[in-house]
C-alpha cells in the first residue's frame, strides 16, 4: 500500500467516525426533554438533559403480591450507534443500590422528535412519548400515571 493509499484510507475512516458521532449527536438532541412511558408493570416520567444527565420518577410493579413501588433515580445517558446506554448514579430506595455506576446498554428501535422506542434490560419493548421540554421546573410538577390496575401508590415522588 502506497503512502497516498494509506492517507486516503485514514481519511475515509476518520470521515466515517465523524459521521457516526454526528448521527449520535442528532439522535441525542432529539431525546432531550421530558418523556413519559406507561406499561402494565410500570409508569415513568424521565427528564433527559442536554448535558447527558437524567432524572426519573417511576412507579413499578416489582412483586405482584405487594403494592407497586415508587422511586426516583438520577444518572447519565448517551446514544452509541443503535444502543441507548444509561448509568444510574442515585436511587431513592435501597432495592437497586447494587445497580449504581453499572452501565446498562439496550437496543434502540426508533428515535424521532416525539417517540423513543427501545428494549428494556430484560428485552421487553419500551415506548416513550415526549411530553415536554427539558425543564426541571416542569419535571418537578409532573408525576407518573397510576398503573392500569388503578393503584396510585405514592405518586408524589421526591427527587433529590
């Protein structure tokens, strides 16, 4: 391989890396804001900020013999190719303390300015809908919807 061929190959590779970074940045920009997700086993409100941090308030059916649990979490997020990667830095309940600082990587199936579809860590399909701009003031006023069984346990979830 001549030095000219090597230079061209390196330039192409750098161009491809630059395109991937640009694509990740534009997809991340679409995810900035307040998002809502509702399933049969969980309901959440998530604020994703442009600095790649998030706040989440969640109601989740963890044990079907008990009422749903309510908690908040904070952490960091990013998009890398077809993956959404998030790392919890704080949980308001002790149940998931062992998950702090352990990145979770899930497959993204769709990102638009109003819909975010991805797989959960256990492989279930998750669909989020954008419900607001990236405002902590608005986020603090919002609460996850009660679960479909109508059990509204502790939907005033504090965020530290």
